[in-house]
């Protein structure tokens, strides 16, 4: 019988995984695992750990998140982001363990002029998005008690992210070029995990979008970062095509959180309020 106080956290050394360990350690007996412990593609190793621990929940924070790197290492991307989540879900079903997996706004093509709902058809533009969508499909096919939480533009302590990169660049240069034709919802890891905790308590299954409220472009996001930090640098708006990056990004990847709110969860605070908290408390 699974112990409701025990949870396994996969990808525990990553940005989201470390935040999850920090946040949930006060409420649960956590069992953190990362690549040094075992590879998430190894279903046998996971089966042994779940059999020994008998957790209530497995939280998968592991992923290959280098969007451009996925274009070059597509096989690895599909193994880690696609095949592995399906294996984890299958093992969790075998032991009646609740499974939560995090996915991305990049499963959409960005052509929609309004917010993307959970029911909208995914059409990813990049290998990263394709591999994450494959992971979603395999999880849903497993037939277990699974929850897929889609989020976007994630940042927080314990890892390199857009916010820390902009601050570092702004301190080094007088002018930084940032794209102004991609719109989304920046999301603070701790706000996302607070929401995940609420969903865990209610054992919600299916697919849910969870992001900080409000929308902006990467340019707007960067301008807010240096303003809060008080760095006298200039942000120059450019088009995505000017960067010539390997992976194509969606122009509009704003995720609707109406389903989350309809379940009874209050709308997550505005992205700029969360950004201010992150910069003032962690940077």
C-alpha cells in the first residue's frame, strides 16, 4: 500500500527538482533521485526503487530542456522527453502510484491568436516540442493515475534561466538584443509547485495548464528584469528571424489557465509580481 507521506522526485538536481525538494520536504518524506542515482530511461531501476519505497506519488521534474540542443540531439530528446515519461507512468501504474509530469507550451505552433486551452490540438515546431508531446501521449496511454502539468517560460533559483542570463548580460554589455515577437507567460518555479501541491492534495488527473497570470514578450520580460534589478542597460527589440536559432519557437504560446481556476484554484499571481520576488529574494 502506497504511503501518502512518501514521494519520489525525479530530476532532483535540476532547477525545478531542487525547488520541489525544498518546498515539499516540509510536507512529505521525499526521496530525491537524479541521473547520478539512476537513468529515468531505466524502468527496472525505477521499479526497484518504487517497490522498496512504496510512495504515494512520483513527481517527474527531469527533462532535456535545451531547446536548440534538442535539434542536434533529437534521439536523446525523444528518449528522455518522450519514451522515459511513458516508462515511468507504466511503472507507477503497476504499483498504483500517482504520477505527475511537467510539460511545455512549446507543444503548440503559436498560430492561434488567443490563449491555448488543454483541448487545443498540439502542433509543435521543434524537436523539443515534439519530444515533449510524445511524452504526454505515452503517459496518457499508460492508463494510470496521471497528471500532466503544462507550464511556460520557467525560471527560479537553483539553475540557469532567462532571468539570470539577462542580468549577467546586462552587467557585461550596454545593449542587449531580445526578441519581441514571441508572447507567453513567465512562470516562477515556486508558484508552479505551490499549484502542483494543491493539485496533489486533490489527486487531479488529466492535463492542466499552470502559469503565472498576465502575458508579455521576451523583450518585455527582459526590460522588467533590468528595471527591477536597477541595471542601466538598454534592451533592443529584434525579430526572431534575426537570431537564426536552430529551433523555431511559437509566436504565441500563452496557455489558458481557465481550467485550473474552474477547479477552484485561485489564479496564480501576476508574472511581474513573481519576478520581483525572485530577484529581490534570490538574486
